[in-house]
C-alpha cells in the first residue's frame, strides 16, 4: 500500500464467508470496495480452526453459499458434514471463481476504525500503520474469531508446547508418543479429543462443564442424495431461509409432554439414529419448557451411561445443571467412546480445580499432571470479541468498547446508534450463532447491499440507527430470550465464559425467518429506525 490513504465506497474487515460475499455483492453493484484480512488467505473461521477433527456441524448441502446456482451445481461435497480442509478449499474456489483476491489485502490486521463526522468518512488503520478511507465500514469479523486463552496462573512457565484450537499451526501437530492435556469440552474439544487420543501416548481432559451431544453420523455423501438436492436447490434454500434456525428441515410440531414416556423414547431414538441438530426439533417445546427439555436431557444422559463403560466417568460426563440446547449442542463422533480407552483420563475441574500450570504440566487441587503439550480448547470471546479488539470510534469520538461496556447494543445486529455508516455482519442482536451461519450471513450481506443502493439512489450520505430503535430492539431481543430456557445456562451466548464480560444474551432467538421478515419490513419502510442524512 502507498502512503496516501486509498479511498473506497466501502472497506470490509475480514475475508471469511461474510466478507467475501460482501465484496462480491458490492463490486457487482458498482461500489468501490476493499477487504482487509488478518490471515494470509481467505476463510476466516475455517482458515484459523485447523485442529484435528475440525468439521462443521451443519450439513454440507446447506452450509454453503446460495447466491450462485452455477456454484451450487458445480461444487461437489464429499461428506455429510464438511471438514475444515474441504470448507477452506470451497472458499478458495469461491475466491478464484469470483476473482475476489484482487480486492483483498491479506496479512493485514485492522487496529482501528474512526469516524470523522465533518468529512462523513471512516479511516481504517492497519497494524502496520497504513490507512484506508471509506464512506462505509463493514465489519465482517466473525462471531467466533477472538480466541479465549484462559488466564491460568503459571501459563508462561510451561516448558512444553501449547496450542489453541482456534489458532492451530498450519503444518499440523504430531502428538505421537506425547503426553497431552486438553482444557475444555466444548464443540472444538469434542471433535479434537477422539483424534488426539488415537495419536497421543496419554490424553488428559480437563472438563469444567460437561456438554450435551448427539451423534453426527458423518459419512460419505450419497451421490443420489446430492443429485436430489441439486435438482431442487432453490426450494431447499427457501426452506432454510424461512425456518427458525436456517436449517431446511421441519420444526417439531408436537409437545414432548403430549406423549407417553414410551412414545417420547421412540421419537428420541429415531432422532438419535438420524443424528445432527435436528434432535432439538424432535418436539417444539424443548427450548421453551423445562419439563419437556428434561425428557430430552435425560435421554442423552441415558445414552452416555450406555456408551461409557466406567460408571464414575459416565457420571462426570453427564450434564445436569443446565437445559439441553441452551449451551451450544455438540455433534459427537466417537467422543464418549474415547473415554473407554486406556490412554484417556477425565479430570472434573469443578470438583478438582486447576491451581496452576507448572513448567512440567498442570497442577490441580488433588493431582500433578506431566505433559509434553497442552491444548486450549477454551473457545472464544464470542460475538463481540473481534469488534472489541479494534478501536472503533463513532460520532464525538465515542468508543464502541465504552458504548458496549454494559453489554452490546445494536439495532437488528446490523447498525449501531452513534456509529453512522458502520455495519456489522451477524452482529449481536441478530440470529447469527443460533443459526446455520451462511443463511444469516447472506441475509445480512444482501440487506446491506440493498441498503447501500437505496442510499446511493437518493443521495443519502449517512445512515445511523436511532437510539430509540436500538433500545426497542435490544428490549425485544431480551424479551424473546426470556421466553426460552437459554438464559438458564452459563454459555458463551451470554458471555459467561469470559471473566468480567457483561452478562447479556447476545444472539436473537426469534428465528431467522421472522427476523428476515422484520429486516425486510424495516427496509421497505425507508429504513425505519435509522436516521438518514442527505446531501
Ligand atoms: P466453547 O464451546 O466455548 O468451549 C470452550 C470450553 O472450554 C468449554 O468446555 C469451557 O467450559 C472451557 N473453558 C473455557 N474457559 C475455561 C477455563 N478458564 N478453565 C477451564 N475450562 C474453560 O468453544 P469451542 O471452541 O469448543 O466451540 C466454539 C463454537 O465453535 C461452538 O459452539 C460452535 O459454534 C463452533 P464452560 O462450558 O465454559 O464451563
């Protein structure tokens, strides 16, 4: 980049699923735009998360872009759920096919984005000190992109190797013959543990909270299934867009409580056989009714008891203190069976807490563990972490961090009062992480693209969420969350995994279909709830 700041209609931060599609849409519409990306390639989440077993929990046929039917038809997925290498290959294919790289600068982390009120422009500053100037600043920074490294005493003293699942070495890691400790039992750990256990001499798992899981039943994609999908792709996509979670299968239409225990069991067994997230759609009331939820939770606990041979370990692995589905449900491929191996030990750190990391390993209240490597599968500062790392300043030099001190506030998860012409893709207050992400990403990107065309056609130079609309939306987001069991869990949805993070339920649980309708209605009413400034 040269010394003089380059000027664009829009600067997009991040080249994952969102940033790539945003670039494509805006460029097609004739806007000048540029993407800044911290990694040395496209992919975002799928660029960084290269740990063993990294795989998407949404199925291949719908964890993909829908904007190009040619792309849909030409790309062939190989498995029911796409593995990280295959998703990354897909995103690289998309980057090549739509010639995206020429407008992306890689290896460039954004440190600051400041709005100049007088000039009505954003100045985006990179870690290297380069600046870009743009009318619109679009944050495509991802919801799970700021790794959480727990501040455990003595971390720096450890003499072995340490890894975070979200920042995995590109060359991979060979654990053969190694004594390995892994902290965390969320979705990433659940995928990594069975594979690390196969390689390592010994694997010790440090569990703070046991997780509910249902089988993934991954396997090669049946070519006939793929053909059927491709023959009717538009209809499958429509179903996904209009659904609750962005998944194109029907929501449950029965209450768990209408059925006898035997009938419930039959329904859960059937869902267990199918595998995947649709387990939670077995009945419509699993996420809103505690008694209904408990029937599903108990079913999963009974499965753990059947799979895990050592009764004491099985007990430790059974989640009991939050409703199923209120922390992110994980999909299981030989996770529970892994605890039947002789070289795997489970340490429950609720009863036997980690006291320190030592030069040789981990010391808990009761034991001393020696390791060659420690894996942190400790998750992310979700939804707001990546935004908080950037010094974002709006009108009157207001810092986003300051505005969000008591928790994030945004209108539709798209715009923020005090921050004109700044958009967040899948930001807090939108369905985002509670949905099949590409569906929510495309909806946001399309909404922003349409919005920018609307502004251009009317000579509107600035758009900003009003405080009233933002407050009302945040109240609505909280109200809807309050109708569900979600707030009962110490989840990353509520910021509970990050010490000191305000407890606010961040995603919108109203469903992607109704949310889309609301966003469209707001756009149709000339961006109701946004203040528009014309030249
Ligand atoms: P998650 O789901 O946030 O899991 C992180 C795990 O690490 C979880 O078991 C946490 O326990 C545990 N954790 C976090 N901090 C600590 C500390 N300080 N000490 C001990 N244990 C800790 O992250 P993932 O990467 O697995 O998955 C993220 C998302 O990616 C996932 O939900 C999917 O959407 C894909 P906790 O449950 O907080 O007690």
